[in-house]
C-alpha cells in the first residue's frame, strides 16, 4: 500500500516526515534519505500497535487529499510502499477462477512492479477497491 508522506525541513533542524493517513505517526532523519528510510520503521511500529489494539488498519489515501492542507505547506510529497500482508493476519488459500487473458495481464503487472506474487497484487488491488 502506498502511503503519502510529506517531508519538511526547518532551518537548523533535521528532516521531519508526517504520514497524514496515520494520525500521530511521524519520523525524522538527518538527511532526506534517512528520514524517508526511517519512515518505514515508524509506519511498521504504528500499524503493529493498531493490530495489537484490535483496530482496523488505516488505508492509504491519495496525496491529493492533503495538498491544500496548510499544515503541509512547503513540504515535499512522496509515497512509502508498505507490504500490508504482515499486518493482515493469517493468510488463507482460496481458489479463484479468472479469464486467461486477465491472468496474463496480472502476471505482466506483477513482473513489471517487482511484486512477490499474483496473490500480493490481488490483495493490494482488493484493499484499494474496498477503501472507496
């Protein structure tokens, strides 16, 4: 899942990262790259707490939802790709019947996006569809 993040730097401070879809989740680093890398750990800890508390996982929004928000003015937007499978609980095998052409299209997309499997692609697509 692609979470939008906004990176900001005030003079004399480290780079700060805010994840608008995860209220209270933030990260920082001495460099832009370090701040962005540390964001993965911050999101992991945040989502682990959400699961531990028995709450629903917050889904990612489009960054465009936040672009006009003055709290994020002057920041640089990026997305952080989070593999949600580790937070979704135990997996379950199901059988799905799809047209051959659709399977070929899925396989091409999986290959192009360097994803693990058809299953990870379909799970991500389903999560995106369900958030609407």
